C-alpha cells in the first residue's frame, strides 16, 4: 500500500472514532424577513423567531482547545473580505502569523503589524508592539526563500511598506517603502503572495486609495485595482501598476476596499477575483506568471458604471470574496451574498439575505439573464451553487432563534468565506455566520462555520467550529493557511471578541479586548460522504439505480426499474419498510443498505409446485438441468440473459431426464437462466458462472 493509501486508511479509522455537531442547508426565509431592508450602518435591529421547514438532530463532540497567539483593541482587520495571507506554514511545519495590532484606543499611534511564530513546539510570547517602525495596517505574510516577508499599507504615507528577513522566526527585519506606480499617489488594502523557485517572486494586488480616504483617481478610476510583480523579493519590479484593459475605466468606475482576493500561485498560474457589490463579479487568470491575463465574467451587474443613481433591489455579491486552485489547476471562487438597492441618496441592505455561493471554472456563469434576481440564494440552492445559507438551525427545533440584532461588518450575515485545497483535491470552505442561541442578551454572536468539497463538489453538512469553543463570543475574520501540514487538521487565524460588531465603525460598539486565535479544524471530520448500497430481490426482477457515495446531509434519489414480467413491491432497510415508491428522494445522514423487492405480475406466476434444478450452480464451462416428470421428450428452448435483460445465449432441443448445455464461452457473472416448453410452461433460476 502506498503512502496515500495508508493515510486514507488512517483517516477512515479516525472518522469512525469521532462525532461532531453539524447542521445542513435549510429552506428559504419567511417573506417577513426576506423583504425587510435597512440603511447600511443601521444596527438597532428588532428580534425574530420564525419557523424553518427542516432541521437535523445534533450529536456531541468537544474540540481540542485552540491557541491564543496575541491580542489587539484595533478590531477592523478588513474592510470586507476576510483577510488573506495572515498565516504561512513553512516546509518544516513551523508557522508565522500576522494581524493588524493596536492598543492605544485614543488615536492608535501604536498601530501596525503584530507577529507571532510557532517553532514546532511553542509559540512566541504575545507581541506587545508592532514589527514596523512606522504606523501600518492590513498586513500579509509569505515565505521568501528561507525567510519571510510582510507587506502592509501606510494609512498616512500612502505607500506599501515591506519588512523582510532571511531567516524565519528570528533576526532583524529589513524595512522599506515600495515604489509607487507612475501616476499613483497612494496605494492601500493590498494582498500579497509569493511564488516561483524558492518563493522569491512577489505578487501584490492593491487598491489605489479612494478619493474619500484622501486618494485620487488613477487612469480614470476612483479605486483602481493594480498588479505588481517583483522577481527578487522586492528589490526590483518587472511590473508596477498594471491595470488590465478588461477592468479599466471603460468597464468600471472603480472598486471598494476589501472586495478582491489573490490566489496562492500554482506554478506559473495566478488568479484573482473581484466582487464589489456595485460592479461585476469576475475572475482574472494568468498562465504565464502574470505577463498576460484572461477575464471570465462570472456575474454581470444589472447597472453598469453605477454611480449612485436609484436602482431596483439586486441580489448580488456582498463584497467578501476568495478563491483557490484545486489539484487540477481549476479555480474555485466563493463569495458572500446580499440584497441591496439605492434610492439615489442612500444604499439599503436586506440584513436577513445572505449565504455563501460557490463557482468553479467550467460551471455556467450568471450573465444575460435576470441579473436582478439570478443570485437569489433560493435560485442558487436549486442550481447546486449555494455552499451555505444564512438560516442554520443549530439546535434542531425547527425555528431560528435570533435576537435579530447583530454586528455590522459591511457584509452579509453569513460571510467572510475562504477556501483551500489539499494535494488530493479535498477542499475546505470556512466562513463566519450569525448563529442562533448564542447572544449576550443584546446581540447575536457570529461563529466560525465550515464544510468540505470532495472532487469539486460541495458537501451538504456545515460544521460549527465554535460550538464548544468561545460559543458566547464573537468569532470573525477566519484566515486559512494556504495548505495544511497535517492530514487531520487545517490551521487558520481568527479574531475573537467579547462584543459583536466593529468598534472602529464609531457607533457600533465600544473598544474591547480582542483575542487573535490560531485554530485547527479537525480535517475530514466527519466523513463528507456516506455510502448508499442498493440490491434487487430477486435479481431477475429488476435493476436499481442511485448507489454509490453521497454527501452527508444531501438529498439523493434512488430508483427501482422492473424487468419484463415483474412489478415493484417496496424498498426495505434491514427488513424494515423504507419506502413504497419505486423512485424515492430522501436526505442521507448515514450509510444505507437498501433492497428493492420485485414480484412476478399476476397471471404470469410460475408453477411453484414444479421442481426445477440447475447443477452445478455456480457453474463453469457447462450446466445441466433436470425437469420434473411429464416433460421429458418434449421440445424446449432455453435462454441465458444478463440481469438487465440482454440475451447472451440460446438453445433449442428435446428434454432428457438431465439436459446438459455448454457455457464455456460466457464470462463470469450473475445471469438469469430460463427454460420454456412447447406447451407454454416456463422455469427460471439465477445462475452464477465462475
């Protein structure tokens, strides 16, 4: 057995030993909530307790404790999308992680990058100061040769700032401001990855600082997304300030902070996704290390070049996006959902409309149709593209028990999606969602939830990471490591707060102590799929369809198809009636072994008093059969057919007491053998040929 096979066997043994608390996708929201809208930034929500149509029972499981790696009072880790490239895992299993740090709540003069390192045994003490010598925000970290590099933004100077060192975890940081593109006065909200031999090539995607934040337009766009590439760790720049002609001012007025994401490179393949609520959702992909780019329009916005005018309500991306390459090189995109409209002076959001959508290369795109409504979560669910809904019935009582007052993060109630894949093609999707039953008496808390993708398909069950860990705290901004060093765990960084919402928004909540935690999701727990085994009884009565693996929590359809002369009776499971319908759809929650029963149609029942025997059975090279007295010396015909009714061999002759037939040319398998007499009598039996 190879290493992969051994790993899968070990994984299967682990799965059998563990249980978890999980919930499945649920049905649409009642119209009272679907049609409620509020101005963006409005936080005094009313409370609701409304029915759901379906819920799953819960099982118990306790997670191993995760680890606090630091803290901060500054709680705005991102303007929209969950921050990426916050944790890098090196080849030897050591970790480095970063976040925006600030403890001076008056002016945050100490604001900058907090850094923590895991040497394989212990984490460094909580950082008490920033890495940089100047004030920065929004850091990213990546491997750089045998060392590491951090790129952050300067909120006052307008340049990107780089810190790098030749040895990870130790040594002095070499600091420098990166050269701005020609004609650009400020860059901000960057994301960064490294690739190439030894991870020495820097790829940076940034936003030119919007006019409302002290920036200026760049090539006609207020908030242009620009690409930069350095072949030597930031010492020189081959590309500096590139804006694709397919996303320039002829297509878009500009973009909002935090509405784009850059994938971890795969060889020379690069990709980024843009999902501003007021522009198209599109993918940009390069197969030559960033020299050229190709655009895929995933969702076409119904109001091109929107500039604040009044609109109808739109189901659209909420701005939180992420993407990753799978093991075949295909790009997968995940994005939060919301519903917005503008009255010409203000934008309004429907706070109970949310969820996570999934799209991958090769799947249909949402263009040229009903662009106002095609991203309705109900429609996406019907298409198999809704990865996770907002309404998750945690306690299984059939209702969603929320106060209805939850913190504003400039995105939907289920958002902050991130996705990653392992080398075998199994994907992990993580998000943060407002969760019922957990509140502080005033506001509902958000929990980290996650689910799996297997062979590019989404599983049906969503798991609550915080069910027993910090359940009565706010858990947001999950940032996945780009890969996992452990078959059974996937590391990530997230922010934990005692109060829901963002203090940096000014009117949402007071500043409180925020913990930055490194968590581990138990990988492949429980198995994302179950096995459906189907059997026909008798074999000659019919065939069955729908067997095989299925995702735990999904709905599947099984079908029993009768063969000539038979009729369907029922499905049973371990001798107990399962369904009377030959075609039956149900939700799978475990492994199933089901039997479809058939019987001969009335009027075609064989004479059960007549004796008919085949020997040997199983047979090889020949078979012989005997017929009860009274039929010898009569003419007969015999047929050997497959179980699906296809004729393989036929014979004609005169009965003897024992009749022998040659079957040496028939492949091994299970067949149906039938003998008919010239008086209309027939005899049937299953035959196994070796």
